C-alpha cells in the first residue's frame, strides 16, 4: 500500500484547490481522477463559458466552431500548466475510478492508497438526460440555426446570450421569470435581464410548444455525482448530497467533502470549501464554511452578482450605478442594492450592470463590517460608489 497525508478524489475546483493548498504546506498528496483533470468547471463550464462570453461581447467575432476551438485550446493550456505545477510540488496523480474500501483506504484499479485524511470532491452531473450546456461549451454538440434552451437559471441565461450574440436564433424556456431560484436576486433585476435578453434577440417562452429548433439543450440543473456504493462509509441526505458538519467533515472522522457534492453548488463555493476543509485538517477545525461570504456572478446580457444574504438585511439602499462618474460614462443603466443589519453592518449586496465584478469583490471584502467612515478609492473607479452608499446609509440610520 502507498501512504499519503491526504488522498483527494476528484480534480475539479474543490479537489484541485485542496491539493494545491496541502502541497504548499508540505503535505504528501495523492489526487485521483477518473476523467479529465480540472473537472467540469475547467473543461466544460466556467472557463470555456467565460472565454466564449468575452468573444460574444466583441463586434468582430469568429465563427462558432472556430471560437469553441480557440477557447478549448486555451483550456488545454490551463489544464496542462495547472497539473504540471502540482506535479512539480510533489503531487501523485492517479488516473482511475476511486473506491473507498475502508475508512482510510482508497482503491484505484490494482492500487491501494492509504491516508491520514481523505477529501472527496466528486463533482456533479446533469440532472436530466439530453444535451447539456457543457456539451455545447465543449464543442461536443454544435448548434446549426435555431436553438432551444430549457431552463432559466444561470447556465440557461448565460448560454442564451452567448449563442444569440453569435447569430443563432435562441428560444429560452423558463417558468415565470429567469433566475427564479435565486433568492438574493431581486425580481426587478431578473426582469431587467429578461428585457435585455429579448433585445439581444432571445425569444422567451414558457414551454417547447411551437418552438422550431434543431438543437434542444437541457439547462435544468445539476445533481451530486456521488455513488454511495463506492463510498459506503459516507452518509448522504435525501437529495444525494454528502452530509457534513460546518467544517466539511463527514459522519466518518477524517473524511471531508467539498465541491458540488456539498450544497450549494458552484466553483466559487468549491474553492471556499477546499480552503475550509484544508484548514480543518491542518489546524483542527479552525474555520467554518459560510456560503454567504462567497460572491457569485452570472454573465449574460447583463452581469448580475451578489454576496451575503438578503434575509440578514434589515435596512436596504438601492442606487443607480450611474451615480458613480465612471459608471455613468461606461454603463449608465446598472443598479446596486445593499443591505445592512440592525447594527449597521453590511450583510448583503446585489448588482446588475455591464461589468459588476469590481464592486462585487469590494463588497465581499467589506461584508460583515460596520462602515462608519468614508473610504479612500482610486478615481475614477467603480468602487467610489461605496461612499455614496455609505452617505445614504448614515442618513437612513440616524
């Protein structure tokens, strides 16, 4: 048997980040992957989506097939570079399907890997059968003319905008409004996004009746890719998610779970779960996982981003981004909504606009803080709007 400090199953964002952090701290690590290094996020999700989204915003863009090939070429470069970097730090990379045959033993083919700790990062899979957004982003399914996307969540809205921008006729099937399942996104923002999608040529429909499409894409969500038969010592809940405590340790001591097998799903959450799990291993459960601290951004006809939890807010301030000089000359139709608790601490922020990442990340760093004094920002910059918000908060909280 081969022994390691930590064996990780799955090389997506949660598994990759866990391995990186542990190796940087001198731990011996084996990383098991049954498919392609990097998981869905790198190969067929966030990264290719972002590349195609940036191309979609350009006035002069390549044909769709060429664009996909260009982006996938970048994906391969990232994949190779990232894996080589881990290998150079001493990673043992094991290709194959992992199976937990004892509380500290992972079987991969004929190999037996023992460990002081195990991190499971098995990822997620498509909820319904059919062609997925990931199939399209990867180039496994090629649109022809008319496309029907079933599902008005983040993946559906993002892909609808991208494909429409590349000249395809897109139908987006959604119930009620888009992004309905995101409680942190105001309905006003969702309706604003719907209007922008329609202006981009996306046809919003409630069902597939009378929809003429040569390609139907199922963007109806994902479920945990966790086979309990292969990991019999790990308990799951009624939805198939692995049960963990707030430090991401499972019911079996020494076995942790990160990534999409623990809610909520998403690469940003996966990176944070990895940080928490690694610190739990290194420093005996020093830090809990709090999804409210993770900023989320959706890139479609508008970008919508949020951090914190609207349920924690008692006092709200909503302002047009155009009150910020830089935003006024670059995108005068964006909106920011922030929430404070009874103590005046920033606990929630949601933005919609053309480019909201700078302000969203700033709000994430200020989350939980009681903003009493005005802050210094570069001028001109989007971040200056925080002082505008602070002035209004002080008026409201008098």
